[in-house]
């Protein structure tokens, strides 16, 4: 019997049923973003931890520890008019993304604590809190709104 199975396998005549019904089906979900900053960073900022957030969402496998890969395109852009972390280090959910693919994503961005970023050319300046790639990776769950706490893990030099 073993010889027969081996012969059939070599000829490609054996069919196997691998349909378990558990395959991941492409779909979308959203992220409900809240924001958090470490007290130590907040205490050494030049301005209060208050201001707009500018950021982008990337597929996580297109981002390294230093940022997006060359040629990586954002899945979405994020702008929150005002985040206030002056009292509590964590905000409520302030933004819900447009639908994103159900995959791991990374959110990169910054809080413009002195509100001097130019729309269309947003860049952090000295002591603006910024996100780091390895601390802001989230799984977008298909057909769900998933909470995601964006962490400002660095102050721009």
C-alpha cells in the first residue's frame, strides 16, 4: 500500500483536501486611536504636551526600526486637531481610521507641541514628541474597530 501511495504521489495523482475553512480572507477593519506619553518625556518638553498630531499608517512589514522602507506608501494619513496630554499621560480615543487591510500596521507621526507644522509639509521640530516604529505596531482585525494606543516614545532632538 505504501508503494502505491508513493507512486501516486510522484505522479501527482493523489489529491488532498486542505480546505479547513480557517483561511484568512482579505478584509478590512479600523483602529480607534488614543495617545500616550511617558511622564519623563512630558516633563522635559519645551512646550506643554498639547497640540495636533500628524501621522501615517504603513504596513508593518514595510517599516524598519528607522522608519518606512524606500518606496513604502502610506495606507492612510492621520490628522488629529488637538491632543491634550498635559493632565493625564493617556488620552481617550480621539480618531478612528478609515478602513485598513486586516494586517499588522505601524503608525508613525508626531505631536506638534508648538503648532508650527506646515500642512502638506509636516515635520517635527525640537522636543516635539514622536512615535517610534517598534512601539506602534497594531493588528487591524477584520470587520472590527480595534483600540490602538499610539505611544510617543521619543522627543525629537
